[in-house]
């Protein structure tokens, strides 16, 4: 199964949100840095590989919405009471 959203889609999403005047903070695992370089560069704040679980929860708690692939990020955002957009793309 392939559960990843393309790096190009993430970059388009970040740029669209910024075009709408939204502040975008990108989080994730350090190993995603090179794959998602375009989205990270477009973001207002790069926290990729820079947070532990408690810090990430605090970032999500201060966010208006969390957009994430179906997984731990969605669950953490829900746990701290932040609305989510779940990018669940299904299974092949």
C-alpha cells in the first residue's frame, strides 16, 4: 500500500494556504526534509525534526487546524482539541 501524499501536493497546499493569508508551520520527521524541501521552504516556520512529542502537542494546541496524513499527527491534534484535516488516501 502507498499511504504517502506526493511532495508536490504538500508544496501546493502550503502555497495555497499562504496565498489565503494563513501562517503555515511544517512539522515532521527529519528524514522527510529532503523529500519535502519545497513545502518546507515555503512555510513560515520549519519545525521538521525539531520537536519531541510534548513540544509537538503544544504546537498543535496553538494551531487553528492541523493538516496531516492519517496517523499519529491526527490523533495528537485530536487529543489536544485542535481540528484536523485528515489526508487519508486509502489503501491499494
